[in-house]
C-alpha cells in the first residue's frame, strides 16, 4: 500500500508540473495575441492543445489508479470486518468515542 501512496504522490507532482507549464503557455499565448503573426499563434495553439490533451489523459489515469486503490482498500476493510467482526466493532466504537470527545471540545 505504501508503494501506491508513493505512486499517487508522484502522479500529483507530475500533474502539478503539467498545470504550471500549461499556465505558462497560456500566459504566453495571451501576451502574443496582441502582436503575433498567424504562424506563431498556430504553433502555440498546437502546443497548448497537445499539452492539454496530455494533461487530460494523465488526469484520467490518476482517477483510475485512485479508484483502483480505493476499491482495494474497501475490499481489505470488508475482508477484515468479515474475519474479525468483534474487533471491527470495537474499532468503530473507539473511533466514535475519540471523534465525539474531539467534537465536544
């Protein structure tokens, strides 16, 4: 499970970097719009379109990985509760007491 957390963190970092690059290119597009020739704008639009498409693909991949991890975690929790119902009940009660004490402050 720790490996999945590392992969998620790396994925987030890569998506954040891609967003920074996309924002930079968008600012450049806005700056060039006033005085740019058609060729310059077309090249920049092509670059922006490609990066936006790549970013969308990465977001879909990250969503899939997150969904798979959440499903695996839910499956593990379900297995634990089925194998050790009394321990799971005890954990739930303990969590409720702690949460209640924190909220009562």
